[in-house]
């Protein structure tokens, strides 16, 4: 006998929307998703995008509770959920959720806020804070720096459910920009060759780790290497990726020691970051991003109900 | 009485083509140009693009000599002029010019090579080497670092006509990429306000000068500053420009002392770089880029004829 869905957890990012129907014990009963991320929706289109996805889940009759994290709560999203200010206890995310009016739809929706930092370097996150909250359950008692590789990588200092401060590195977006739109694009497109790519990656990562101040200068070596040394596209793509990640990790070098740094992100990215952390004399501890966001949504959901019954 | 055109000097870049009809003393008799840069031409289209521009100059009857520098000599240009290898004497550019076949057209065309660096950091330039050669005439005996701000800024170590080594920083292209294609574009477009822009520029330049290793991290402050502090588009555009230029200058800080650094580039860019050099405890000495390239073409032209008559 399968359990029935008690509530729905949703991670609504810029590019995608993912929904999990969860049972009474927080177990996943069913999941569904779509590419209707915030970037493709006007505010009025969010309710229909959500019901389209929920139609793929075996929902019980009657009203269903939906807890959302991510860009749906941005100013240009469904309904703005004003930031929680760091330093903060991430358990307080639940109490700051906003509830968009649903008319006669049988859905009770709560959208969690992101976290901002106004002092010591303005910064914002939406979605990652829920993964960080989840980390407090996946790695109980963890205190230290956490790295979340991605389009906009986040580095956060965590102590249990408490976030002290964080930064953002535009590493992934920079790679995409350079590969798609820059003069370097001529050196980067071609057949894949993993060995050449790995070789280029290590070469770039070493340069980034050793000369993070010279990123603007080292980038052009992608083009010069093709013109002068017949560097192949996979080597050049690896070099560029390694250079950017090496630069990012070097800039954060004073935030970690030799203890493993939790890495929350895609498997591929976490492997690359772990490789460069090794080169920097440290190590990485990959954490599955989906497990982290689900753990965070479960904690926030429990907190929401604890708050209501108190 | 006006002098007549003895030969034509051409600076053929990626975006534009500029031609000057020069008299016997190297004086400018007339000039013309078009937007038919290398980026818009297939190799076979170069002769017609040149004659279209030359039709606007009062050329003498009979064959005319044309000396070209810049991207026309690139592999993807008109005819490849293989690089001169640094370290090198820039007077040797003339002897390495290539001569594309012109059929029965009454033009005798020579295309100067660029300069490459194979040891100590692969690098290439095409066009800037002729400006550097010109600098040896505009600032006789200059020895030291030269900065050439632009889409791909060059930093070259010069001693008279001798180039020891050089680097390239993708600063200008990075600004354009981020302004046009990145998530930061939302924070950058709006009405101009020079005072706000200057304020943002100084703030970004200070951060770049002090933390060049953290460029990837500081970029996102453009977005966070808009979201959290209502930073205006001109302030944000100034901040981004200052951050990038400050980072570039900090990365080259060990190459200059307190002596003025020659700056060859557009008036606007040279003013910004001079401002940041001041903040870094040094100073800049703006040199007009057109004067520099013309001086270089004149020197190369003289060398070409000196070589022929010897």
C-alpha cells in the first residue's frame, strides 16, 4: 500500500519548477516538474503553471497545502516574499512566508523568503537558503563554510541552522557568457574529448588558484593558445572552466582550512569543485542539491505547523 | 597650394577601416574611412572595401602605395601576415609585411604583421604593435610599461622600439558582455547621470584595486545593490566600469612605479584609466591613439623604403 500525499513541496527557480508530493512522514509519494521557471512567467501566470504541474500528482480530494521556495518569491516573481536579513536563524524562514490569494482553487500556498545581507557586502539569495536549512539536517551540527556551485555560486558561513554571512560569485554565468558571446567562443566549440578537457581544466585551475587577481588577463590565453599552440576546443573549454573555478576558490581560500567543505550542487559541478579544492590543499564533501532542498522544505513545513499550533 | 598624396596609411581593425593620404613629409593630405572592418568581410571582399574608401581620397594618377596595419593581416582577415615574435624590435615589422596580389588594380599593398609572445604567457596583438612603434617617436627614448585601454587592453614593456613582453586584459569586452547579456543588464540600463556614475566608478575602482582576486564575487554587488539599496543604473554602470578597470590595474601594479604610464586609447577610456592610476598612487599620460598609429605607419613606411634602397 502506498501512502497518500499530505502536502506538496515546490522548488521554483528561474528556469524550472519541481514539485514533490510528500506523505505524512515526509516521504516522496510522487514528483513532477516543468520548465515554467520564473523567467518565463508573468505574475498572473504562476497559479496556472502550478496547477498544470500538480495535475501530474495523485493529490487527495480537498484543499492541499503547497510550500514553495526559490525565485517565485522574488520581486519579479509570483508574489514578493521580503528577505530574511542575515545574520539569521534559517528556521525563521517559515514565519516570513507569504500566502498568495488563490481564489476558489483548492490550494493553500506559502512562499518562503530568500535571505539578504545588508552589512559587510550587500548580497541576496533565493532558494539556496532552503538548501542550507536542509544541510543542518543532512549534516547535523555542521559549523563552517558551505559552497554552493552554480550559475551564481554561493559561499555561506553556517552554524547549524544559523547563517552568519555569505557571498555570491558569478562563475557559472561568466562561463556561459564567455562561451556564448565573447571572442573566446571561436576557441570553445568542437567535439568533446574528456582527456583533453581534463588536462585543460587542471591547467586553468592551477592558474586561477595561483593568480586569482589576474583573471581578466588569463582569459585571453584561451584565444592566444588556439592561435599559437593549436589548443583544441575541449582543452580550451576545460582551461576556461578551471580558470574560473580556481579563481573563485582562491578568492575564498581564507574561509576554509583542511576540513571537507560541503558542496551543494549538481553532481558534475561538485566533482569539479572538489577537484580544485584538492589542488588547494583542502577537500570537498558533495551533498545532493535535491536532497538538501527537500530536507529544508520539510523543516520549514514542520516549523510552519509548529507555529500554527502554538 | 596643397601637397599631393604620396602614399596611403591604413588602420584596418575588426570594426572599422581608416585611411589617410599622406604627403611627401608624412603630412595628412586627406582622410577617409568606412565600417567595413575585418569582422564584416570575407577575404575576397577586402580589395573592393579598400578601393571604395580610397575613392574618397584625391589620389594621384598611376600606382599608389598602401601600408596597412591591424586585423587585415589576421588568419581570418585579408591575407595572413605571420606574427613577429616578442621580444622583438618593432622596426622589423616592415620587413615582415605581406603583399596581397592586386591583379590589375593600380595599388601596391603591404600588410604589417602583428606581434606574438610564445614564452612566458602566450599572447597576440594586431594593430597595437604599430601604435607602440609610433610611441617611440612621440615619446623618444621611453622605456617602461605602456597601457593601451580597449576591448582587449594591452600592457606592453617597451624600450624605444624594442618590445620585451606584453599581456592582454579582456576588460572592455567583459564590460560589454555583462552590460548586454548578463543578469546585471537589468541594473545597468537607464538615464545618464554623470555625477552618480562618477560616484559609482570611484567606489568600484577602489574595490577592484583593493580586491582584484575577488572580481567574480564583487560583480554580483551590482545586482544586490539595486535590490537592497536602490542603486541607480548610472551608479551601477559606473561601479561595474570602475571595478573592472581597478581590477585590471591592480593586476599590473607591480609593473609600474610612480612615473606616468603612457595610455594609448580613446580619450574617454584614457581619462578613466588615468583616474584609477591616480587612486593607485601613480599617474597616466594620455597619448592620442590615432597619432600613435600614424607615427608607427610612417616609421614602418620609411623602414620599408630604406630596406628597398639598401
